[in-house]
C-alpha cells in the first residue's frame, strides 16, 4: 500500500520548512527508517526518514524550496504499485483570489485558469506566491516537476529571463578570485539565516552597564569550595538573570502581530560555541530551579551541545538568551536577538577598574552587560530597570536564595 511522505510538525510553532537536499531520487528503493531528505526549520536541521519499505515515487519539492507543514513530499510504494489518485481541483474551486490570483500588466486580478489543454495548473504555494508578486501568469510557466508541477525555481527562472530582456545589465564590481571556498556547516548556515532575518526584521537597541561584581565573585569563590559540581561564573550569572526576569515580563515575552505575548515561566537559552557553530540549548523553567539543580543542568546541556547530541526540544521554546564571551577576553559586545524572543544579554570579561572611595582610589571588579532589546516589545526604561535589578542581585546575593 502506498504511503505518503509528509512534512512533519517538529516544533509547536512551526508552520513551514525549507528543503535542504534530497538524499534519494525518483525510483530509488528504500527501507523503513532510511533518511530520505534533509530539511531546515527556524532553529535546526532534521532528516526525514522513510515510513516504510518500497520505491520513491512522485517526488515533490526542490532543494531550497519552502514548503508548509503537512505538505506531501513523495510516496513510498511497493514495486509496480500504482500511485493513489489525487482529486483534481476544478477551476471554480480554486482558493480565494487573494491567495491564488495572478496580477496582469493591466492590474486586473482573475482566478488561475487551467492550461491550454484544460488541466488545472499544479504549482507549489511558494511558486504561486512568487508568480503573483511578479505579475507572471502561473499557467504560462513551464513546470519542471512531476506532471508539469511548477516550482519556485521555475518562477524565478522565467522572471530572470524576462528581466534580463528589459533591464540594462549593470556590471558587477570585480573582486579577487577566492583562494578557497569553505562550505558552511548546517548549524552555521541556519545561524546565518536566522541572524540575518532577526537583524533586518527586529528593531534592535542596546543598553550597556558595568555591573559591580566583587560580592558576586566572592560568592563564586566560596561556592566552588563547597559545591560539587562547582559552578562557573556563567552558571551563577544565569541564576541571577533567571531570578531577575520574573519581575520584568516584557523582556521575557515576545512581540507577535501587534501584541505582546507574556510567558508564564523563564526558559533561558545559554549560547554555546561549538566546532559546528553557535547553538543555544534552553533551560526550561530556569527561574524555579535552585543553584544545585541549575548547575548540573547547564553543564549537561553544554557538554551535549559540544557533542552534537541535543534533542530538538532542547533547542526550542526559549524566552530569553544569555551570551557570555568574557572567557574569551571580550570586554563587551552587542548580541543579535534570538527570534522570537524580545531580548538577549551579552556578558563580557571581569575587569578591574579604579573607584574613588573615602578620599582614595581603590580597585574593584566589574562585568560589562549589554542588553539587546526588541523595541516593539520593550523600551529603554524597561531595560534600565532590569539592569538595575540585576545589579542589586550582584551586590546582595541573598536575593538569589
């Protein structure tokens, strides 16, 4: 019996995925559990496995194409088995014009007609959107997919050909030939796409403050003598941030469609640099954990992040992120917000600076903290109050207990 291969729901808020590459071809024989293709979500990459033994038929979707959750990607059939019939949509049953219309040069909008031979046009949602945006009649675009299905790449190719005939070609600036090319890992590629989208879509602004850290560092020294496993500075700062965020729900929320969604708990992401790139495992309910529970939890997540052994659910659901580059000698830096979160805190190294106290200069230690904020979710006053409360926790560590 033919089995459909569909785009699965891998995360609660996932609506679509991008096809990275197919690992099989039309007609390939596969076994149940064999990896068939690699897809990207907003947070990570996955391999989709075969649901049964059989032959790959009616393969759909090209590398680089975005497809919605639940879309059929292929069928796995028994050798010689016919594909199941899919009902053909009648022209008058096409979706509403706002979604399935074509903009003509005169500006009129009509339903998508069938091809000249009377068949309804088969096209991916991404192809239909792209054709409508460019004013290209979808029925006039040759489809490269099975049964003439039109893919996004078909639309882009036709748009390029038409544009090349109308627009004067501008000579690109010349650059030296690269000495080598290094392909990005999946983690770095996903990070590049997410940070580019975050920086272009989210209105970032930054607040920087030197936090007095003498008392916090003294506490850290004592805890290292008494606790097993011994905490790191990052873990102690994580505790202060998680406890402080409870009084600042805007920074622990997210902006969505003109509203601010507030989260009932603090799910704190901790940025970890691995050989494959930056990953952000999430400590769920960090505000409710004691230091004795928080320290081994973070150490375990970091260790498995280095080994590439984190589960998808451990990389999603974050409400706020902490990034520490102090151990690498960085004084301060501006971090890019991890969407859909509203803020991220960047921590620099411990520095010794002079302070005028009782008629003389005395040394004291500070840590630079830079808060990046989505200005749609919070403003400067919200961020300033958060940093002030964080400073109070650094000075009066009893507030953490």
